[in-house]
C-alpha cells in the first residue's frame, strides 16, 4: 500500500479512517497523521505504556500482575529494553523479564489486593543512576477480593452488584490508583499504597448500571510532573456523591464523570496514602477519597450524545495519555471514546493545553475541546498513546511518552472478537 496522509481539518475519507473537522480556533495546534510502516508489539498490553530511560537504556513496563477472580491470576507485567523506543517496542515475547513484585495479601490485611497495571513511571531526578522509579498503577478489585470493612469504609458490598465484562455471572470491577517504588531500575518493586480511590457509597449498582464496565472508581491514569507535584489525569467512573437507587438520575451521574485530575507532592510519593488532592472545581482541595470535579471541556454534553459511565450506550472519553510537547510548547492529551457497553468505541481523540504550569489558577482545566484524531469502524480502540521514535533527537533528549517533539509514533490497542493487537500504523506530525 502506498503511504497516504490523513490531514486533520480536511474533509477526507481514506481507508476507513475518518478525520476530524477543522477546529476554528487559531490557538489550537495543527497536526496530521502519516501512514508509516507498522510496528507490532509482541507481548501483552492492557494499559498505558509505562516507560523510562535507565541510563542509556529505554525500558518499558507493559502488562498485568496479581489476583483476579474473573480473569485469573496474572503474571504478564514484564519489562523489556532497547537502545531507543522502537527497539524496545519490537522485542519478542521471550525478551521480556518478569520483575520481582509484592505479593497479594490475604483479605483483611494491609497491602496489595487485586491486580495491578503500571500506567506511568516517574523517575526521581535526584538519583543520577536513573534507577529510582515510582510506578503509578491502576488497581482493580471486586467484593470477593476486597469485601467491605465497616471500620475503614473501604471495600465493597456484594448487593445489587453490576455485571462485568464476561457475562451475567461475572462481577464488575472497581478501579483505584496507587504507587510502587523501585530502586533498581524496575527489576523489583515495593508497594507504597493507594493514593486515590472511591468508596462504597459512590458505587453505581443495579438496576442502573448496565454498561458492563466498572461499578465505579478511578483509573486508567496518566501522570506528569510539574514543579513540586505529580499531576494525575484519570478516568472518573463513580457517582458524584452518594448513589441512591430511588433518587438516581443519569444526568446527575453524567455531570461528575469523564477525565479528572488530582495531584500529589513529589516528596510524598514514597508515602502516598491519603496525600493526594483532587480538583474540586476551583482548586486542588478535595480529599483523595472524596468528591472532585471532572474537566468540563473534555466532557461530552448529553445534547451531543454524552452519557454516564453506567450507560450501555456510553458517551464519554476515557484512558487519557498526557505528554509535554517541546515543539508546540504545550500539553497534548490522547483519549478513547466509549460508545457502547464493555468499553466499545472505535475512535481516538486529541486535546491541547498551552499552560505549562498546571498548578497555577485553573490551568489544569484549560484543555481544548477534543478533536477526532482517528476512527476505525469495526475495531474497538483502547489505550492510545504517543511514543518517541528512533531519531537522533529523540534519543539524545531521552524522550518518552511523557515528553515528545514535532513527530511521534501513535500506538493503539486494536481489538476485534477474533484477536487484539497493540501496534503503530501512523506517525503524528505537529505544526504551529
């Protein structure tokens, strides 16, 4: 097939890929997708790609680890190395190494419950070796792995619990976000605990939750460091208050969901429990397990097809992947869009934020309205991210998915009933 271009803003339709309409604001950066040689990832991916340069080695940490009564015990969280990003991404499955992970603890004990996925790795700049890493992980549990504890308020009550991904007999999961630490470049990890979660009163139950996604919670995060803080962008799936079956309204649920942001001081990453603060609509002051406010510009209005996370027809963006672009001098966010039950959705969207300091005023909220980046009807598209290439510039600047330049690889997990593939078919080029 000859290379072709997908110009965002042009009224083109090519190879079943539907581009976006032009954004009228001159403040929004321009971009285009260019078809490139396909890079297939040869191992398991089910999350954002966590990665870091450890010395002159580009290291990636895809996969899943831990207990899961629905899908089974997982040991797919592994790492692989390369001289640059593309080499690491092309590694064969046998080239991946399983790190030493903290064990799951019994019910009722403090520690790691449920399964974990690494979504972002923050590298401590004070360690000249590059080996001190903090992994932001997505964590999933069920009433069976984390039953309700009246003393702490944590855990879940198995009553009117919604259906999960694998059918009527499977329970929906609840997601939370935590931190693990490594001092050997990611070869072994220590669980430092959760730093943001939703409690039982926010769970959305039967008969209203029919999406076959989550019962509630916060997850699918992407984190970036600015100044003294780590800013966490994540999916908000719980009810924005206390769920009550008798008074429930879908528009009330919708108002409090989509992509939200919280932050935690970098000095607290080693002891994160209870120290993150959510954006409450005016400032970062909502409790780590309290009620925050989503980023309004990223929500899909109900008048434009938006809907709550519990709806079988979807209508919300999820799975943010955030990077600082050194060429544009602004933040870039990719996200998926859910349009059906079980996370169905065939499109990827992009948004921009020109405020480098995310902590000043309402800068963390100043994202442009998402524009369509790519649509592939017939596929389910998860975990879009921009990744560095094997150019001298990307290697010299040790770019990762959190810091990129004028060009970057677009990776997506493409899913069909018969198979799923995590791969890159396009390069994105930005223009000012």
